[in-house]
């Protein structure tokens, strides 16, 4: 809040004060269980419970008496601290209520009978707040006789009520009834819809102005708050506001309490927000060994061959996530968002796994979703959970459950182009706000996750006849491949999905992988063969291969590189792994045996010329 900008009451309060002389009943719904920013003195804003803020507003408007009813405690007068409750309790007596220990017993019958007396009560105006009114009704479409009687009486009274002058200025006042509910639909439609005598007022979540007004007061008691200068305090308050986008004032108050308990300094309030959101004190991002990241290029190249550009770009994003450079006012957005595009079998998924191992030392922190399984229109329910009333509501969503369990994760959405376009809105929410609301209404935060999308978009395109044709070819340079793939991805998001905003959020983090070129294919082949033969040592077997056999195998496996490294692996299985397994089985190989492959005979089924050299007697 600017120094020169006076604080304004929330919109719902201004709306209520404007219509009090015009309507006899109000329904307030929405964020009614949150604290409300209230100006209790000039330039002094403090958080108050909703009913207390409502009481203060009514008293300021000219209502000397405010009574609150809830289904548990019945009728009670609301009075200011230090005020004599006797006059308000006298009003309860005038309504025919038997006051015991300052309150009256609860009951829907008693509430129904009291409404009519309230509307006709003479004298100074009275406001009745019916709190937790949602609990008065079991089911709006199947009211019991008592429930139906209550709202029928309230409906009739809304039309019978008459305003009368009161106070020194002889303003028009009703004896007002205010129904406080979580959702407008919690009350019968026929009571609310098209009723000109009842005003529905939605209570919104706190906006930036309200959060900014309260932030300094909440941070005042944190360590370091008194020693810093005004600039530091303003920055801390601004960070607090930025990081709590979408949260309630109750959440802000709880974060400040958490910071006090755990000794979090004012200038580290972002850390307290993170702890509150994800529920974990340790931050693995802070524990990542920087030396490991510096040497990561060579580590990744052992698993992802020939993609130097992609590896460098990915490491830049990781370094930015670790250092926080460029984060700015990002609120709860993910640590990073990457879109990996390119031909099949070139290492996109392998890079995601390698990065997970690099960051967290554990590939189990890698959460993968095959988006070909989410092509149906209602597939979003699998990710976030079914809404209330549907099968699986209590189970939750696969994505929201996984992030709640492992907030520090690499989340891979594989082959994103196969997902239903409706899911794109969920991804936009994750990238933009870093939060998803599950089907059960829980808020799940992605602020500590690295989001990776993979796609084969741009490898093919549709020609003028609607036929699928190659958009890029292996013989083209990488620069051409990169340019054409990015152009096709842009066209797909803008014209096919009609989601240009999602592409805009990803920004320059589209990483295009190159085709597997012959020199890289040779490296992949050599590594796979070596890995296959070395793996036999676990079985206490030794297998060597002659140069001529290796050359024959190389020609078979590298004849077609269109399927990338995955295609090489498939060919190796067909021409080495399977025939070798067959030969060892037929020769009844025993631990300690040594064999040599002297030739590879291709045909309908590849055969190996396998010779037993020696064996070790155990």
C-alpha cells in the first residue's frame, strides 16, 4: 500500500454498506472463514475475523445492536470489547428468547419463529447474522418440512419488511438479516433467484492491496525486523505479498507465526512461505553440490550422446533454478519449465532422468506421465481428482497426490501433444501460478518442482492434402532442424490448440534435440555393446567379440537411424542379445565359462558363431 494511498475497505463491505438502506436481507458467500483486513483507526489496518469485521461495519453504519446465530451456540449478542452487554441482551428478551449465561439455545425452529419477531421489532435497528447458514440445510433439492418452513418464512418476510427512519439523521433502516454461507448454492434457489428484496454479496479472497496493507504488521515481530532500515522492511513486505499470491489472510498470519516459531528472519520470509506451502523444512535445492553441477556436462554426456546444445541449455536452466537468478517476482512458480522437442529416441526422456539423479541423487524423484493416456476429454480428473459427487472423489488425482508426497521433484509430461487440449489449461495454471486445486479442494504447490514437457512436434507436418509428411530430415543441418521444429511447434500451439499463452509462458525454454548423426550413432552402439557384454560378468560369464563380428553387428544395427538411440537398442536386441541368449542356453553355459563371438550371420533370424574357449571349475 502506497504511503499516500488511503486504505479502502474490502469491496464486499463497501457493497453491503451501500445497500443496507435498500434491502432487508443479504446473503454473503465465499471467503467468509478468512480474516478480513480492517482499518480500526486512521492508517492502522489489522486482520479481524469475518464476523467481527462485519459487526464493526454494521455498528459504523448505525446499527446499535448486532446479534449472531449459529446452529451450535444459538443466539448471542455481539458487543465491542468493554461494552456493557445488557442492552443487547434486552433485545434478545424482547424477541421472546430466554437468555441464559448471555445466550439462547440453538434450534432451527427457534430461528424460524424469531425471524418474524425480528422484522417487526420496533425501536432502534437490529441486525441478525445467521452464521454457518449452510449447515441449516441437509440438501437444497430435498428440504425437510422444517427447513422448507424456515426459508419460506424468510422469503415472505423479505417482501413484508419495511424500512423506517432511525438515528439522529433519520436514515432508512431495516431490521436486517444476513445469511453467511460458503457457497451461494448452499441455500435454496427459489429463496435467492430473482428475489429483488435480497442482495447476494460475494466475499472475494484478499487482493494484493489487502495483503500489502497487512504485511508490515505481520512481519514486525520477526527476527531482524527492528534492526533493519525502512528499505529492508519494505522489501521484505513486498516479498511476502508476492510469495502469498492466492493465499488467504489466515495463511499469511499462520506463515508469520511459523516464522516466529522457527526463528526465520524477516528478510527470509520467502523461506517461511515455502515451508508453509510444501510442509518441509529442508530445501534440497540449497543442498545441491555446486561442484556437481559444474561438472554435470561430462556426466550427462555419458548417458545422452550428441546433444551438446540441449545439455548446455538444460544446465543453464538448472543453474538458474539453484541460484534463483532471474526469479524476480515469480511467486510460487516452478523452479523451471522446459519443453524438449525433437525426433524419437534421441535422449529427451533420458535427459530428464539424468537431471533428476543429478539434482536429488535419486531417480525416484522423477515423476513421469505418459500423456497418450490422457487423450480423453475428462482426463484432467485423473491428474487432479474427480469433483465431489463423482466416483473416485476421495482418491485424489495422480499428479496432485504425487506432488503432495514429493514436492521436490522433476515432473515429466511425456509426448505432451497427445494430451487432450483441455489439459493445457491445467498446465498453464501450473506454469503461471505454481498451484493446482485438486478435486477435493486442496491446493497443491509446484514451487519446488522442475517441469519438463517432451514432444515429437515439429518432426512431421500436414501438407496441403492433409497428408503427414516429414518436416525435418536427418541430412539437414541442426540449425535447419531447430528452426523448422520451433516454427511447427509455434503453429501447433497457436492454430491447432489455440493456446498461444502457454507457448508464451514456456518462452525461450524450448530445447530442440538433433537427429542421431552417424558419428554419434557409433558412440551409442559401442557403449551399448560394451554394456551388454560387461553385464554378463554378473552371471560370472565372459564373452568376447572379434573385430569382424563387431563390424557385421555394427552394419546391422546402424543401417537405419530414423528411430534414434532407441532404434539402435532394438536392433542390438535382435542381432546380439537374443541370439547370444539362445546360444548360451543351447550350450548350457555355466558360471566361469568363457566364450567368443567370431561371426554374425544375418537372415530371418540372426545367428552368432559362438565358441566356448574355457571354463573355470568351481
